[in-house]
C-alpha cells in the first residue's frame, strides 16, 4: 500500500510542478473557467454578416474592424456553426438552432435562451435592431429600412418580452443605462449582407466607437462577430472581444458560436444552454491562468 501511494505521488509531481523550463502547461479551453472570472458590467454583441476572417483581417476597407482585432482577444480560429444565417443567430442566442435550418421567419419557441436566463438572475437584456419599425415589432421584414427578422433571434422566443425587442434608435447614449447584455443588429446594408465592407466599417465606428472607448474605463465589453462566412473559407469568421478585462492577442484554439455563448453565460453564473454545455469557455481574460496555444 505504501509503495502504491508513493508511486501515485511521484506520478503527480510533474503535473503539479510544470515543465522543466518553468513555464506552465497549457490548460485546455474546456477547463479555462475554473479560475476567478472578471467583473463585466455590460456586454454589447454586434453581429455582422457573410464574410470570412480572410476577407476582413488586413482589409484596408475595414480599418476600424482591424483596429478592434488588434486591440482585443482576436479569435483567429473561430467558426460559425452552419449555413444559412438564421440558425447561427439561434445557436449564438440559445445554444441550439431550435430545429431551424433555413432563413424562413416567424417562429415561436418556448425554450430557454440567454435573455430569459439573465432575467431569471435579476439581470437585463435588450436587442437593438437597426430598421426595426417599432418596439416589439414581430413582422418578417421591413423593406424600406432593410430590417430582417431572421437576424433577430429574441423575437422568436415567447419567454422574452416584447419590450426587449427595440429599434437601434433606443440604444442608450448614456452607456451606464445599457442592459447587462445587449445585441446590436445592423440592417442588411450595414451588416455587409447587401452593403460594402467600407460602409459597414464606417457605420460600426460611428455607432459603437463611443461605447468601445467608454467600456475601457467602465468594466464593459464589446463582442464583434459574424453570423457565417460567404461559403469560401469553411465558415471561418472574424470574432473579437474588446474590453479592459481582456488579454489582447491572437487566440488559436478552435472556437465557435457556442463558445461565445458559454463565455457570456459563465461571466454571469448562468447554466450553459444546449451545445454551449460542451463548448469551452474562452480563456481570454487577464486573470486567466490558462496559457494560449
């Protein structure tokens, strides 16, 4: 018995001590949430459309987006979950595509989702969609303003109040009044679905540049991501986290929409939904003990 105990201790010593160079061993993404997580007062998630990482990174038509990529945790091996658009939004918001595999609108679900989870913890959520005709609007499109319901997942859930479904004009200018978590959905010109990369980049800087600067001194975070690529790069998309609690740099661990949802849920002590349960939270915080690969 004593020999077995001694053997077990000797086998454990290398893992406890680290490698011979004195550097800590890389921690798998799935265990990265075991350390204390940072305080994040507000998160704003912006979802762009149909461009691959290769089309955005280094593109001179997207100077502001590339500035953000260099300022934050740049997920250089990040992927959408499928095609077309709508299932990706549902995955990001609820951990499941809810059985939706196309862009046909007007669904009603009663399953759990990020907004409902936050409400159950006494936290707040709002989705701000550019071109939404009015608060609570549930129609499929507005052709004049280029709003599309397929890009607005919270409107599909019966347990998310209509008061959380807001036009972008209602996005607070006093950022202290922002909900705990917000999604910002540009219209189909400014998300690059129909418009140019340059127009989307200019729009993002104009609309969210002030928030990004404010967030740096107010424990807050921007997440900029895309729904999917243009079917040219195996669905690899740009995604970056920018905020004072983020350890900036390029992160090469493979990740996806479920990992983003899991990371948000972990920050607020929420139970991971759907496929986010098996997704690793992203080890991107300054407080991380994990080593980037």
